[in-house]
C-alpha cells in the first residue's frame, strides 16, 4: 500500500501531507519510546505512536519511516507540525487505539 | 569521495527542538555522497543518540564528524557532569534521565547501547566534573 492510499482511509485524518506519497508501506510499527523506535523501526514502516512532539519527527526522519500515525486522539503540537512541513513528513491522526490503528493498516496491506 | 571531509557542529543546551539537526545534516550529506543506506542509518542513529545525550545530561557540546572513503568518525565532546560508572551506563535500561525527559519519550536507557550497536568502534572517556568525550566509528567498507 502506498502512502497516498493510506491518507484516503476514513479512520485517519491527515495533519500533514508529506513529500513521499508514492512510497510503499512495508509494515505498521508500534512504539512510544523513541530510542527503541529508533533502534528497531523497520525500513518503510508506518509508525503508530502517541508521542506527538518534535523528537518524534526527528526519529521518523532519521529512521526513514514512511509516515507517523498519532493514535488515541493525540494531536501533533505546533512546533512538531512546523518540523513536519519543513521536512516533508506525512503525519496522520486517529481516534483509534494504537493496536486498532496498526491492525487497519496491516489488513489493508494484506488485502 | 576521495577527500577527507570534516564538519563541526555545536549542540545547544536544553534545546530539544534543535536536537537532531546535526544528525539530519550528516545524514543528508552522506546520502548525497552515495553512501549505502544501511551505513547512513547506522551513523544517523548513533549520532542522534549522542546528540540527545548531550542535551539531556550535559548542557550541549560539540560534534566533529570526519568522513573518509573508509569510515565515518564522530567525536562528541561535552563539559557536562561526566559519567560515574561507564559500564553501568552501557547497560540497556539503565538511565539517569529525569521525568520530564521520559515524558518526551526518551530515558529508556537505550542511548549508549544503541550507539554501541550501530557503530564499529565506540570509546568513551569521562571524568566527573570535567566532561565526556565519545568517539565512534562506522566502517564504510
């Protein structure tokens, strides 16, 4: 599934459309501790987390995550939004819990 | 990429919004040079952990990066409190980060272990009350 298809899914609201709409999502990845996410995030992951600060953006950029999905109704703070725009990172928000959000993506990838 | 390239960065104190800028900058440069993505990823992760450590524990510092065709060397220097027990600090899960840092998603005690995992060489010199110097090397070939 490409990022451009993910942003069309009803469950997710686009907070920032990045510059990588054509990239393929390999797997959803769930983690809130940034150092662990940084060490373990697989390439091409759609990262589901509740950490919506500027450091989340830095980790996503450094690990080449395809996009960030903020679960549980968490919003990206303003500072982080600026950074997302600056770096062209796709950020989505959802009311779903982390597992449910990741499951939706997983099912869509394996449809 | 025949020549040696050196880059100097200053990591400002207490500024989490700018932490990661030096790592991002090195990442882009290595990418442009055509360094293999897995090598770029190793350097970016190890350097970002070092950068964050400096902001959390040491009121900032400096980073010197040297890129040669053989390897990428990163030297992080700070004048922070120093590390009392380096072996303990190297253990996964050990952290002295305060609660406000944990709220940001750091402080899992993975910083130094990640730096070790993603580099081919890691040397830490630290003196209490003087500061810490971390030397890392990632082989390109």
